[in-house]
């Protein structure tokens, strides 16, 4: 005849199995979170390289245009959108991009004689990617995103 009671040794087994299952699910969720974060960071890095290359090429195109016998850098990024120095307006850049690492259009602009000749991110985060090929080989070994400086190519080279 059964009394409906479990033997004393089996009374906590269901509870222990439930705790074990919760711990395994928690570890799986933590691992999935790390993978998701790493994937998101890699995507932002790729976007930063793309956007930086767009700005470097636009700065190069702006500087390459000779006006009154002079080559100049832009005074602000908006001049890359509408370059009105010549007989007809030119667009060296389609839009002003936000910095994918900060989520804002808060680029650090590097200037020479008051004019923009390069830029980099404000982010001091640590990059996942550390080895690069052309045109970004100068980024190899950089420890922070703000060390990825996007500079127009030297004359005679292309990005």
C-alpha cells in the first residue's frame, strides 16, 4: 500500500535537477550574449572602416580639385557635401556619417592651418581586429579605436 510519500533520499532530487537545468540555461544564455556582443562589435568595426574610407576619399577628392591654382582642404565636413569653389557645385560625399562606435556624428577632426585633413573616432574602446591589410595597414597593432586615423591617400595612390 502506497502512502504517497517519497523516500527521504529522493525528496530533494527534483529540486536539484531544476537548479541544475537553470544553471545550464544561464550559462548558455551568457555564452550567447557574448557571441552576440562580439558579432555586433565586429559589425560596428566594419562600418567604421567603411565610413572612414568614405571620408578619406572625400577629403582626397576635395583636395585634388585645384581652384585658382591652389589645393585646399575643407574647413568643415559640410563642404564635402556641397563643394561650391568651382564653376559648378560638386559632391565629394553623399551624406555626413555618424561614428558607428559612438553612435553620434562626433568625429575628431585633425586640422592643418585650420582645415580638415584627416579624422578619427572619439571612441577609446578596444578593437577586436588588430591586423590589417592595405589601405588600413597603419591600424595594425592599434589598441583603441581613436588610433584608427583616416587620412587621404598620398598622391599617386588610391584607397
